[in-house]
C-alpha cells in the first residue's frame, strides 16, 4: 500500500508517496510561505470589482490577496474572515497574489501542516528521522534533479517541463516514430504530474499526428493514464496539443526550482549537510548566490541539529545546484 513519508528539514518540509520503493507523488512546503492553502485569517476589504463578487483584501501582514465570493452588502474597509485557497505564486518578473474566499463564522487558524493535510487522505503518513535514508533509497535526489532541469527521461524520449506565467508546458522529444513516441510519453506525463506536484493549467505538446485515428489512440491512452487524476482535459488537436486543467493551490517542484533557484539550492545544501556522518566542522561550499540565500537562522538551526560549527566557502565556478557539504578537521 502506498505510504507518505515526511522529512522535516531545515527551511523545508518534504513528503513523498512511496510504493514498492518508487516515488508516486511529492509535496514540499517552504517555511517562508506565510499564506498557504487552508489558512483562515482576518482581513479587510480593499476594493471590489463593480458588478462582480470579486475584489481584493488586505491580510494581517499588510500583504494583498484576491478574493471571490463576496457578499453583496460588503463595502470597502469592511472586516471579514477569509480562507486561503491558493498560495502566492512567483513568476518571471512578478508574483501572482494569493487567493482567498470568505469564511464567515470561522476562527483564525494557520494552514494545516503537511503531515496534517496528508493524514486527511487515504494513505498512511509517517514522519522520518532526518538521518533516515528512505528518501535516498526511493530516489529523491533524482526527483530533485528532474525538478531542477525540467527534464524527465522515459524509454524512447524525454519530457521537457517548463513553467510559464500562463501554464506549465510539457514538450516531448525523442527518436521514435511519432505515434510510438506519443504513446511512450503518456505514462511519463501522468507520472510527472504527481511526482513533480504539477497543478493548474498544463499544456502538452505531443508530436503532430496526421491521422485522426492515431490522435484518438493517444487520447484514449492519456485518459486511462490519468484515470485517478482530478481535473479536466481537452482532446488532442490537429497540431498535437492537449490541455489539462486541475486545481492549483501551490507552486510545483519545477516552478520552485526555476523561479527560486538559489533558495532551492540552499535548501538542498542544508539537506546534504544534515546527512554528513563523518566527525568535524561542517563546511558548506557553494556558489555565492546560494550562500547569500542561506539565512542566518537556517545556519543556526543546522549548527543546533548537528552539534557542530558551520563554515562557508564561496566558489564562483560552481553552478547553483553543484554545492556540497562535508566534514573537515577544525
């Protein structure tokens, strides 16, 4: 039976759904995300769009969120309780505001922890010690590499997953005949959606198939592969394009890596450091941008958890995600 495994790392809590040693799905929460889906808080109405139930509210930390479902009698400046339905989403050069809805009669509550949220689902949940190697055995590092590069290999080809402001795009490349390539990509696409925690609008650029019967065959295969997936999809058009739409509550692993590259690399470096078993001072070697992204409180927590001193070495020759941690003699 699939089981959720959780690691409560420094600056990041991560979870993987594992069955028979394989990662089926993943979830990640960063500690600097103040308004995650499920949080209930007080707010004040900034303005509303005339003739609609939509508008914007100001949250207690002075940030702004979009709101839908407003009562007709609420006027600007009115106090109300709201529940977050979608976290803020970073994009190239801008950020999408969080989204909320009215939550009358509710009391302020933080968003559920990852363990609480997953425990409400059908699969058992187990929180691991940070020294546990279950994530490594299941292939967490390979999954992170896919998120960093956006490349997901499958037998006969590669998916290229790219977040854009409008949607997540998935391109398919390979040397197989076009019909065979499209069919081979289907299970890889279905797996990537859950493994990389991809939601919202997703565009899939299949190879262009000349014959309608071939397009229908791929559509049927995709429908079967997505049988447990909650969302809607279009049929393949004559250019090989398919669109999927699912509920969007948080950024995917790919979006986090693409839009917060230094922060993602810093969290990866902290995870490596927590797993160093040799005695000595912890030495973190990374690109300057990664070390700048390491917040003092994260480094202090690493020292507390490990019981060691922590040192840094900048190496501008290293790529963002090529940093490493090791133990050295004081």
